[in-house]
C-alpha cells in the first residue's frame, strides 16, 4: 500500500498505467481507501483535541473536547468513504460523455487512488497551526488525477481537461460537506 502511494506521487503516469491494467476487486480498493482516508481525521483529532491550537506564545492551547473531536473525525471519515463511492459512480457515468470507457471498478480506481496526495498531506493536521497550510500540498492530487483519469478511462487528452474538472468538483463537494458537518461540531472548541 505504501509503495503504491509513493509511486503515485513520484511516478504517476507509470503507476496509473499499472493501476489501469491490474485486475482488482472493490474490497481491495476499499481496503486502500479505509487506511488512507483515516490519516487526516486521526491526525486532526490528535491535533485539535490533544495538541491544541495556540493563539500566541504565552497563551495556553485551546483544545477541542475529546468527544467532539472523535465525533468530527468519525463523521469526516465516513463522509470520505461515502464520497469515494459516489465519485466512482460519477467517473463511470461521465466517461462516455468525455469519449472514454469506464465501468464502476475503473471509477473506483480513480476515486480511491486520486486523493492519495490529499490523504497523505492530512498527516500535517497533527500540528493544527501549520497543518492547514501544509495540507495544501495535497493539491498535488489534482495533478495525479489529471494524469490518471485519461489512462484509466481511455478518454482522449483533449477531453480530459473537462473530465478532470468535473471530478475535481466532486472532490470539492466532498471536502465542503466534511467541513460543513465539522462546523456543526466545531463550537465545542474550548480550553
């Protein structure tokens, strides 16, 4: 699993070609997603509920209550896993509209492997004050998506820009939903 993640980051084109031709199952793909999608919620839970957010050198860090932090982490995790499934359906459904071919398993490959950089960058949430900025490194996932989508779905390069845009909008919606639901829990931040 770690080797696949590293290869996706360092050699995305060759790794996507391997992913496209490798037979796999929904269970195998979701196993990868179950582990990788857990990184950010666990790191954020530790960062906000254990480490805390410091507002200055002399101030005590503010910490989210454990129960609220755990609820937020679990909710974010579940939403990511649901979002992966929905994105897989959308990838498969949109493929013919962008002159590509994709079955559900192809869409699931995209939905599971494309956010790898984003999920790995979630580790920076262990330190909330820096984590929000450093987690932007996860935007590299847009590049890996742009490389992989035409390979896996066999869509022509001239169509792939719009196809990638549509899938990125799916991921933005997932992240927005996670943030929206997290804001319902966020008022629990306290000393």
